[in-house]
C-alpha cells in the first residue's frame, strides 16, 4: 500500500501515479508530472492492481492530462515474488528509506 503522507494533492489523494508497467509503479506526492521536486516513490517487483494499471494506461494514452491519483494506506498491488525494491527521491535525489526522521511523518 502507499505510505500515508498526510499530504492532500486533491480529493483526499496523497500521490499521483506517474508510471506503471508489468513490474513497476512510480508515485509522486505532488500534482506535477515530473520528479523535479517533491517526494517520488519507485516500487519494483510488484504486480500493480489491474484497475489502477488500466486507469494509468488510459490516462497516459489520452495525453497525461489527468493522471490517476492514489490515497495513502490504499493498496496499489502485490509482491510478485520474495523481494520488492523501493527507491525514494526528493527533488531528484535518491534517499535511504531506512532513515525516516528527517523526511517522513
């Protein structure tokens, strides 16, 4: 599930879905369609919820004007195997997800 951030990017949603494929999802805690500023989470090794993937693909095909958004603590998929890889970025820099004190509520 998506970590609950306490942010509201509109409609009670925490993050925008920037990318989805067979094994990965990228979510951003702002409404911008980029990773330039704000927290971005990359998750690899998952099977994304089929309805979320279909919504993303439809939005992407329509020009990315209205990408899907996701709520905190809402599941976005399930692990495909024994390992899931997570990377977190802030203003384009990758961060260590084990160090929560400075950037995660």
